[in-house]
């Protein structure tokens, strides 16, 4: 139980969520980004949600924000369980962790439990642990949110839980960095606002395009500058926060993201040199069609299967 308390300090006192590192960093930031996807979780129903997205995009912060809101809504602290899978490597260990929490929470008779398992994709076969938990009936009156940084692993793992996800619409969520609209909203010194129309509306009524052009024309010089910044900085929260504070992207932020990418590929026992060659080559061809064989001929590998494997790893890490 000591280990679980480390991850769930609000069990001792709800206000201890305020000293959580993710919450503190969010409160102190200039960005204070509220991802739209946060509103897509229905926390009043039994469900097994997955939340996947690239590393450093803010998935842990999003989870802690949800925990904070639940506590502010007077949800019983012991009905909220958070655990990070950084310290475990087997599905059996994951099962035991959730089992320990379930047995701990039983005497409190909470109307609903909220279980947040962070970076679950680090645990091979994690879906077997979740399947067992649900089959034992421990998923009743419980909302699960499982996060991971592997696009393929989380998606495939979730597909192996048929009939066990609840009846919520679209239980599989993808969290991506800020888009250009969000970037403009956060980085423009003065508001830039105009009417928004869906693509379907524009297709039905082409004259709306002229209306949009007239509304946006006054903003075009500022939008052009912001677009240049966005193409350089991107939408990752740490990078945008750095831009808001310094007006540029510092080298240490770039190194942070490069380190994350390198570490993921080193864990997969892949060559850093070959990784760079594959990535540079793919970026150089843009959107042009290309075969694995022709890609292999331009880099230091005779095998198109190797090129495909590296490319799939890049896509799995949300880099392509």
C-alpha cells in the first residue's frame, strides 16, 4: 500500500494534489493548455478508455487535471487511483497493482471508481491484465483511462478487449500537440477571432469562402508571422511554453525531444545512424510515392524490410 500512496497522495489529504509536479508546472506555465480531448471522456459510465499520443505531449498532465477536477467536485479521494507503469514490466505485476487497489477501495463503498493507468504500453501484454480485471467483475462502476505513447500497441491491445470497453462512444482517444488554431489563440498578443465554418458547410455554400476571406484579410499579416513561428516551433507544450517565455525555441528543448526519440529507438535496439538516414530520406521525398526497395537503395542497408521496420517504428512513435 505504501507504493500506491506515493502515486496517490490525495488519499491522505485532497489538497495534496496541488503539490503534484504536473499540476504545479501547469499552474506556473504561461501556456496553460486545456486540450479539447479532455471534454470527450464520459466519467459517469463504465468504460475502458485508451489515450494514446506522442511522448511529451502532456498526457500525464491531462490525467492529473482530470484528477484535480474530480477532487474539486468532492469525489471521494480513495475512489481515484493513479499509477504509472514506469516501474513494472509484466502484465502479472499490473494485475496485482490493480487488484491491490480494488481490495483497498472495497470497504469505502464508493459509487464510482476512477482508475488511471499511465504509460501502460510499457507493459507487454497489458491487455491480458485488463481483460482479467474486467472478467472478474472489478470493472463495475469503474471508469478506466489507460495512456500510452505507442500508437500501434495501444490500438492493437484495445482491439483485444472486445465487449469489455463499455458502451461509451469512441473509447479510443488520440492526443496530439496544439494545432495552428490553438497555437494562434495562445501566442497572439491580441485576439484573432472570426466565424468558423465546417468543410461540409463550405462545400454546400461556396460563397462562404468569400465571407471568410473578407473577415480574415485584416489578420493575414499577423497570421503569416504566427504560421512561420508554428512551422519552426511546432505544437508540443514544452516548445510553445519556451516560445511564450523567450520568443524562440531554445536548444535545450530541442535536445529534450531528441533524447526522447533516441531513447525509444535504443530500447527497441535500433541503430541511431540508420534511424537518422531513414528519417532524412523520408522527409526529403515529401508526399511523393516511393517503395521500400527504392528507399533501401539510398541508405546504408540492403534490406527493404529493415527500412519498412524503421518507418513503422517512426509512425508508431507519432513521428510520421
